[in-house]
C-alpha cells in the first residue's frame, strides 16, 4: 500500500491536467520503485498513460513522447500479461505512425513522435508474456499482426530519419526472435512483402548509412531462417510444398540482385557472410536451388579487398566445413564450373582474374573439408581438377642466370597468386585421399607426359598439406628415386624434374623421421649422385641434409660414413669401368665434397687406371678420365702437403725478417737461373738438357725435400692434361682440363723442383689458348694464367711480360671501344664481355706479382683508364677504379700522370715550387668525373 500511495496522487493529477513535469515525476517514481511493486501496479500506472496517448485533446508532441518514455519504463520493469492492454497500446502506437493527419503532421506526428512510438512498440514486444504473444500470433488477430509488420516495413524502407528506420528494423528483429514454434507459420504470409522491402533497403542509395543496411541484412537473415527453416517443411503437405516452390524461386531472384550489388560497405559484406552461412546451416534443403549462388558469394568474399571481410568469410567457411549440414552437391556444382574454366583464366595471365578463380577454388575445397574425397569421385572431377592444376602450374626454364631455382611458373607471376595456388594444393593434400592423389600424379611422371615436371611440383605442395602417411610417402620416395637415376643434364625438363624430386625426397624424409631408415638404401645413392652433379649440386646437398636430420645425424658426412656399405661396392666396380659408368664421377665428387672418408686407395687406383686409359684412348673418350683427374686434384688440394714456397714479390709496407729476405733472395736467384735455362731450350732436345741442368742447379742451390706420392701423381696428371690441351675441341672437356690444370698448379706450387718443369711444358699450350680466338677458352685459360702468376711470378715474368701481357692490353683497348655505350643484356651476357671483365680484373694482380717494366705499366694503366668513361658499363667502371687503386700502391707516379691528364684543367700551386698545369680543356669529357673522384681518393694531400 505504501507504493500505491506514492503513485495515486500523480496518476490522478495526470488524468486531470497532464503535463511534462508530472510525466517526468511519474517516470522517476517508476525507476525508483522495486520491480515487484511495478508488476502489481502495472495496470494502475498504465491507465492514465493510455488516456494521454489515445486522447488527442490531452496530448501534444512533448507530452506524447514523455508518456511513451513512461510506458517504456513500465514495460522494462514488468511483464504484460493482459492481451487487452497490449492490444490497445499497440493499436494506438501504430495509428500514430501509420495514420497521419496531413493537417497536423508538422505539429503532432513529427519524426520524434514516430520514433517514440516505434521504441514503445519494441518495449511492448519485449515485455509481453508468452500468452500475449501467442494471442497476437493467433489466426483471429492476424489483421493486427499484419498491421504491425507492414507499418514497421514501411517505416524502415521509406522514412528519412536513420534512428527511426533502425528502431523499426530492431522491432522486426524482435518479432522474428520470439521463442515459439508457431512464429514461422504466423509470419509466412507476410514474407513476400518483407522480402520486397528488405531488398529496397539493402540495395538502397549509396548515401544510405551502412549501419542501417547491415541491420536490414541481419533482419532479413532472421526472417528467412524462421520461415524457411528445414524443420518446418519436413512433413509439409501439397499446399506447403507449392508455397515453398514458388517462394524459393522468387527468393532466388532476390538473392541474385543482392549478391550483385557492387556498392556494399565492408561492414555490410560481413553481414552478408553471416547471412549466407546461417542460411546454409538452417535452410540447406528448403533453399537448395540458391545454395550454389550463396556459396559462390561467400567464397568470393574471401578475396575481398578489405582484410576484415576476408577474415570473416574465411572463418565462416572453416566453421561450415566442419558442420553436419549436407550442401556438397551445390559445392560440387560450383567446383566443376571452376576447374573447367581454371586453365583458360590462368593462361590468359591477368593477375586479378587468377586471384579470383583461385580464391574461389580454395574456398570451395575448404568448404568440402573432410568430404572432399567423396566429391572427387563424381563425374571425373578428380581428373578435371588435377588437369587444371597442372596446366596452371606450367613451368619453364628460368631466364635469369642468378636465380636460385632453375624454373619459373609460366603463367603465375605474382607472389600472391603463387601463394594462393599453393594453398589450394595444400588443401587437397589435407582433405583428399593421398593414395589416390599420389597415384594420379605419379602416373603422369611414369607416362613421360608433357606435364611431368608440373606433376612433381604439385605433388610437393600436396604432400606438404597431407598428414603423415608412411605407405604413400614410401611409394613416392621409391618412385622418385628410380626416376632420378634416369635423368640427364642434357634436357632442361630433366633438370627441373630432378630439382623438384630431390626437394620432395628431402621433405618426406624429415616428416617420416626414423621411419625413413628402411628407405635409405633406395634414396641415398641417387641423391648422392645428383649432389655431385653441378646442375643438381645445391638441391642434392639440401636433400642429403634433410636425410641426416631425419635420422638424427649431425652432419651429412656422418650419414655417408655410417652408410658407406650402401654405395661403396657398386662405386668401386663402376670406377674401374669409368667409361661405361660416367656417372660414378658425380658420386665420387659428392663424396669428396661432403664426407671425411679416406679415399686415397680408391683415388690412387682410379688415377692410375685413368692414366693408362687416357694413354690408350687419347682425346676420343678423355672426359671421364679428366674428371677423375679433377677430383683427385681437389682431394690433394684439401690436404695440401707442406713444402717450400715459390718466391713472391714483396708488397710495400710488408714486415719481413732478415732470414726471410735472405731465403727469398736465394729462391729468386735459383728461379732466375732456371728461367734462363728454360729460355735457351727451344726444341725438345734442348728442353731435356735444360731439365737436366735445372735439376743439377736446384740440387746445388737448395736441399730438395722428397715429394709425397700425391705430388708425383698430380704431376703426372698435369703432364697428361698438357698433352691433351692443344688438340682439345669439346667445350666440356676443355673446361674440365682447365679446372684440373688450375688445381694441379695449386697443389704443386709448394714443390718447385716438380712444379717448375711442368710449368715450362705447360707454357706454350697455355699461351696458344690465351691468344686464340674463342673468348670462352681464353677466359678459362686466363684463370690458369693468373694462377701461375700468383704461384711462380719470377719463373714466368719475362715470357709473360713479353708474350701475354701486351696481347691482353691490346684486347682491353679494342674492347673499350666495342663496349662503349653498350649496356644491353645481350652484350653483358656475351662471352666477349665476360672475357673483357676477367682481363680487366686481372691487371692489378699482373702488376702486383709480375712487376713489369715501367713502360709496360704505363700501357696497362692507359688501357684501364679507358674504362673510366661514364659511357662504359658501371661494372667495368668500378673494376677500373679498383685496379688503378691496386696499381697505385706500386706505381703511384704512372697512375697520377694518367689521372691528372683526364681531370678538368687546373693549376696546382705549392710554396717554393713552380705552378703545375694539369687536366684537359674538354669540359664535357666523359672521363672527368671518375678521374677526379679517383684522384681525390688516391692523392688527398694534393687536392687539399
């Protein structure tokens, strides 16, 4: 009674003279009063409010809004159990919103009044009891329900005030969320009109608030799921089936219009992802014809330009892939269309189109999830899918020499596209049947199909996504190991296939771990063989490292040592028959490079056999033998025996002891005598006498240390290579010869008594190659010449300065004119340019070690200075600067003179000295900038 006594005065006063102050006081009382009291006094409090709201004489705009606020407060704190009260208020609010008197609209029925009415309707619905709601949804009150629905739809679609439209949509949402089983059938009759108005809002003006559009999408989704829920039509009769057929046909057209809207805000798109996923979950049967369209839109949103939309769509797809709802038929339909057009779109090379189609493919594969394999069985979908992937992954040999990989994707150029293609393949591996997938891709390789390299590429990606499957992994490793033994370096396709197979074997080994151990006998030898081949070296070593990691071994060397029984017997046999088994060289090369196994016995027997074989076969089948020599020289260089060094020139500023000076003088005198002796020997008889004299002189000058057996073998190797060199025409054999000679020179350089006679024999053939016409052979011969320059400068000084250096200087002078102003890729890739670069780089070394006469140094400096032109390739300019800096350490005056003849004309004045005028009068000289930069760097005191 206490609470009643508080409300009675204010309620009586409101009935007599309503005012804003009294309504505000009533609202405050309602807020302050306990909920239980409000429930008891509900009808008493609502009565005066109803009189004010329904009586046009008592109300104005402000009192109406204040009364609505009071009604809302009462509804928040109590439940409406009397349908008559609910109905009376509902009707009054609807009449205010819908039945507007044109003469009074600007006074009473403003947007604020309508907003207060709609918010009051929402409060009434939220506070109504279940009995009241059931009464509203009953057949007898259908007109009132229709009045409510269409009034709200009209307000949401046609009013201008955003808050008013949002409030109407919120009320429609509240109506669809009523927890009762009859709500769907009660609202079904209003569904066509609802769809029309929702389409108008969702596809409204671009100026329309995205908040409003997003809320309309949410309301639309809720109504669809309430009315077209699968459970409602499980036992539908004929009339229900006909209604459903007609409704979903019209709804499909509406979906098409919504999904094609290009002006959606990104937040609206997020709402669309929710609509699609919710409809797929709850209406997959009733809306089956629209599922392909909805799924396609959801997948397309995963490639949206907005990151938030992408994440939302991907999250929805992930959730759907694990749901129990069966929409596989719709996904298969889309997937079939996608993989059919995939090759055409990818081969057109348009990045945007490639991204779209691959994103759609990835989304559909993810949607199928664990059910992917079941779908691939239908209608040859597997063959069509993998054919599309193989065409998309078309590989071509790389055109960039510096590239790490020997191949490029022909059509997929952008990194984003490549990543997306990889994601599709990973998804197939994750959800598909790995045995069936690997069988299909292995068949492509077995049949030597035109897509064999693409098959291995796709296989690598599929296996990365697959779970551990020892059976399938074992099949792939065995198949690829067998294929590796048949690949050659003559085919670019074989090189690409070999690289990819080695990668696959290495990755599978790591994933199998200790289970890989039984497969080691199958995979080790092919991988080791490829690791010794220059074309496969890097990837072969990487594969071996992965094997060692799989078997928990610290190094590849340990792997090879512990498993030598797998390859040693066969290798021994093949090395004895090297001409029949030339690939044994690759295997041995890899062992020398990667292991610490002592192979002296093998190598020495091989070399002796090769020396005899080479004497019989001469140059016709010399390549395998020369490769054996090269390997032995490499092994000997690894463990280079100690011995007396050849005399080397002293660098300026080098600290050296008196004993070292005396020793070097003695070595220098010995070398001079040997040089004079060899210079007098012009024919073979004289050469033999010179060798005898040399041996006698050397014995007198110094004590000779008996060379180890390896040195004698390398000396024999160098002899054979020297004999073959003049008649060598084949490029591969010539390259192997030059490498072997260079290695032999390094090994023998510590043993002058053995080394210098071999250099004398080598000089003429090497000089002829240096002065030949083939730029490739000249470049390789120049490398050997530089090795001699470093190892025995005194011994070859006179002949080198007289016979070779002038030719190199002339070549650089001629090439300076040829390369001036030419920077094309074709020119830089030419052998002439590569030789030019090597010769230019060698000048500093030649001056440092050979110490030519001053006039010859001046010619060298003049030739190098031609490359200071700013019209030369920048790489050549930098090399010229580096070499002039190196030469300036020994011949500063010559470099100073040349540089100061190229700088801009100027006069140097120093106290006590006559002025010196230097430089060129040509202000636009192409040499000026580089010459001045170098002069300032080398002679800073003069320039300051």
